[in-house]
């Protein structure tokens, strides 16, 4: 009863959101976007932490909106939700013992100062004694690029030392690898998540990445910010995804380690950029670890709704965002402790709801439309990851996924800055839809930040589903009022002041006409696909193309 009353109160609250002057935004209403975000950012939802005090009210509001729009539930047992079992790992830095043995001498290492090491295996304690260290370059196997760093090396019982980013990140013009991985445009292979998973697939005991700020795109302070906390979905095969030891080491430590093994760190980096690179054992070097692990289990929920297709109901077009935020934290100057998550990702969720409403007012499409609102994105894309491993609709016949994660609130713009531009045939569809709005698509000017791999669409992209992503914090749009400079100022103000902070709150001053136009692009492209026999494809050279092609026979 309390949840129902809260949902009703929040729904009533939504109607009070202020209006903005209209431009042509198709069926997407800036006013309704604002109203939804005002509800989702309300302090009564306590920052929407997974499993937290605001989850039930958040789910109730989302379910009420989908139901009011006439959609059907697509979750567990005919309901609106999909249960997502999560596990939290806690490693107290003060309780850890790490040591590096090299040249016959053992040196203790300090967690957060020299290394940042954790595990995502469901164990009570990790104990590793003098595990040999092997340098495996960038730790990449990319058959479509003819690249293999491992050359059959046996990593069982060993810890791989790995460079961050792609093999061509620092390549000079003329080097054979230059441009083979997109240069500064990071690929999945450059992400730390991929490197951990690849070492696990090869049976390695552990993987320690050498931190360099340029390659990681963030400083050491970001690496240690978790303070030993991490999350994962509950898995039956954690050893296939996570090596026992996962972590980072400071660059200066790596330089010293290589020197004591008779190697020059910079020279080895250059060698790792060659096709002939072979792993090298760091002579006489080993790593020891001993630390307790505390684990807690909790259950959160994805929200799933659908509009069944009329002629091809087994083929799906998905629109998605994440409902979770960071809960409560330290108070700001006003005493507010709620990290409201209004833009990240209340705006994306509002976009999903508006697209659902738009489709509900028209004829049913030929293909099924799926609306996914994921939990635990902020804990590592976990809600979408769980869905991708437990899909309610087969991924092989998923036509496309359109994800919204941070949608700008600064007003109408002449363009949409597209993260992941050039990866799939969907880009042409999006550009055509933008042209009808008399707008253009601008490629992400900072692909080295690897934002394409940091949102929920990635959970299905790496399993082959073509995707598009709206992520408004990539770079400033070319705003009608103030141009690119004003757009960049909006991005900078948001990311430096309010991203993941208390001040990410709803504002009556927002101008959501530009956001509505961006969201309308996804609606129009999705509608065209849902009423066609088209199957979008990954472009040549994409790391996901081969995965998709394995299931080509299932798409007619």
C-alpha cells in the first residue's frame, strides 16, 4: 500500500513540471520529459540505489507509466520486472598484504599507493604466494585485425602484466600497427574489462594492468576511488570471466620491475606494438597476495515492457536506459545528501518512457518493441549484463538496441554528437533522420575516452547486437543559442560539478527541446526498422562483426 501511494504521489508530482516553448520534436514532449525526471529525481526515491530504499518506489513509477501507455509486461513470470541477483565484494585496503619479489629481494606493496588489487570471485580469502609474472603486451587477441599478443603462452598459475589501451594507441606514423585499432579511437580491446576477461579465458591466475594516465584516460585517483568495493552479477562461471587477481600497478613500479628483470619498460612497450611480439617472463619476478574478502548478496530489478509485433513478433527493436543512481552520500552546502541522478540517467529513462508513449498512440509495428530500464549500471553495467546473459528475447534476432545515458538539457542544437560513430550501418539511418530535422550528426571528438564501452548498450553490443548510443557528456552540441562553445560549457559544467554528485538534480530552468529532438531521432529510426525487413550490420573492422555473423542463419 505504501509503495502504491508513493507511486500515485510521484505521478501527481509529474504534472507540475514546467513547460518550454515548442519547436518540432515529433511525438516526444519536452514537458513530459521534464515531468518524468522531476519524479525520478525526487528525494523520496533516495538516489535510486539498487536494493536501496528508493528502488520499490522507482519500480512502481516505471510500471505505472508503462501500464498507462498500454504496454505489456515482459519480465519474470508475466510481470514487469526481471530479478537481478547481485554480489558485492569488499576488500579492506588496511587488511591487505601484497609483495613483489624481484632480483632475490621482496618488497611489500601498499594497496591504493603502489597497487590497487581486488577479486570478483566468490571466495572468503585470496592467498597467492610468489606467482610468476609474465608480460603479455596489451593482452589482446583480435583475429579480424590479425593480432595476437599471446602466441600460445601458458598462463596457468601466473599473473599477466598488461598495458592499458590498444596496441596502436602510442604508435608512431610508419609503425605497422599504426591505425589498425583506430588510433586514438579506443576499441573494446583497450578496455580494462576486456583485458581481465581475456586473461580469465586463458586460465591466468591474475591480471595486473600498468596504469598510465593518457592510456587509461583517467588518473590514479580514479583507479583507487572504489576503496576496495566492487559489484558483479551472481555467476555460476565467475572463473571464466574474472581471474582470481584483478588490479592495477603504478607506472613507476612497473618501470622498476622491468629494470630488475633486465628489461627497459619503454623499449618493451615499443616491442609490444609489433605483430611479432611474444610474451616474456619477467625473470625472477613474482607477486604475492593475502587478503580477506567480504561478500554481500542482494537482489535488484530490471523493468521490461513490450509492444508485440504484428507479423514478426520474434524480432525485436529495443530502447533502453538505466534507472539506478548513486543513492546518498556526503551532504552539499545545503545539507542535501541525495545524489538525485536527474541527468544521469533520469533523462534517459524519461526518453524510454516517451518513446513508449509515442508508439502506443500509433499502429502496432511489424516487429516487437522492447523497453528495458536497467538496474546497477553505475556498478558496472550489471543490470544490462544480466539481461544479456538471461535475455527475455533472443539476442540473435534483436534488430537493434538504442540506449540513452545522459541526454543534454541545454536546448535545441544543430547536431547530435554521436559516441561510437562509424561502427555500424545504423549511423546512416540516424544521419538520414537528423537531416529531416535539418540537423547533422557530429562524430565524437574524443574517442580516446572510450565512452562507447561505458554504457549499457555495450552488454548486448559485445554479443553482436548493433547499437546506437546517446551520451550527452561526450562533447558539447552546436546549440542554437551560443553554438559549440555554449554546448561545451554545458558539458564541462555538468561533468566537473554535478556528474554523480548531489547537484545532478531536476531544474525548472532546463530547456529540453533539444533533448526531445535527440530522442525523436531514436524513435524515428526505431520505427522504420520495426516496420521493415532490414537487419543493421556492424561495419567492416568492428570487433563485434564476427560475433554477429555467427548467428546470421537465424535472421531471414
